[in-house]
C-alpha cells in the first residue's frame, strides 16, 4: 500500500508489496526491495538500496550526504540488506570516494537514534542499541552487539560476535568473540553466552578462552602474546581469524585489565 500522502519521486523503484505510509519522502535513484514496510515521516535520499522485508520507522533519514568536508558530490550509496529493522530517528549517511558506500547487512536491528556515518560497513545480524554513534569508516562484523550510547571514533573495527558494553568509547579495535567494557575500553572476558546461543560448541568456546587467556591474562605485551599463541595453540580457523584481526589492526586493539 502506498499512501496518497507520501511523496515518491518517479525515478524511485519500489518492489512488490512495499508499504509507504503518509508524509514519507522517497527521492529518485532509490531502490526498495519487495515486502519492505516504510512508516510515516521517513526520508530516503538518492543512493539508497534497501533490501526485502525491511522495516523503517518514523523519523529515519537514510542516504543523506555525508558530514565530510572532503565529499565532492560523488555518486555513492547506502546499502541495507534483507530483513533489517531501522527504528525511529536513525540517520545513515552515504559513502564517500573512500569506499563509495555505507553498508548494513541482513537481519540487523538498528535501534532508536543510532547514527551511522559515511563509509561504515556493518555485517549481518548486528545489533546497534539506542544512541550508538559510529563515526566514518568503521567496520562492525557479523553478530556484534553494541549496547546503548556506545560511541566510536573514525576507522574503528569491531570483530565478529564481540559485545561492547553500554556508554563505552571505542578508540581501539575490539577483537572477535570478546566482551569489552570500562573506561578506557578493555577486555572483559569472552562472549561465551552469546557464542553458545549461536551454536558454538564447548570445545570451540574453550579454544577462544584459551587464546585470549594467553593474550590478555598471561601476557601484558600483545606481540609476545601472539608469539605464544602461535607456539602453543593449534592452527585452526578460529586461531587464524583472531590473529588475522590483530595483525590487520594498525591502530591497535583494546588492552587487558591492568
């Protein structure tokens, strides 16, 4: 159902079964997948590519131009995967020529008043709780959860299945599978409850716990911890995922408790 009070440009492409309620504005160069429900007072600017069976609540603003003084009007996009929910007051800005897009995966929940800046890449099954603020160029991997009022500076990377406690300030990368809390943000354990809920076996959880015990509990130096992990832990996909994340973190990772 398309409300007669909605303002939809002729160049917008709406899939089968899309609902658009009153006072929503959809500009040209927008694609909305079938079955998506768009509530009243939503604004969708050019460059939005919204998947199937999404739901977008009142006050959301999607694909506005980035708040980047280097932005030169380049043709960039916001891409949102299937079955993702965008709650009230969320703002999602287009990419710049750095990545040419801002992307959110499938099955995500983006809660009220979240801001996702230009060139952020959000994986699948991610939860961003109310008032999370992501500066430009951040990467949030699959199944990560950021609790309310988490703020991240530019270029930060949060690994898969990580959990960041509410009101945290992210100034270093957060490795996969961990819980992060306190100020400054530090390692607070392995997200074992979340991992078991998602089907990880006890053996896999113990492997992750052993790796981070070496890294954060037995060693105060990250490089020495990595050396010890390479020497003592078997070569598995989990080990390589964690070590690969650390090696690619040129801005450093969060530290353990002192």
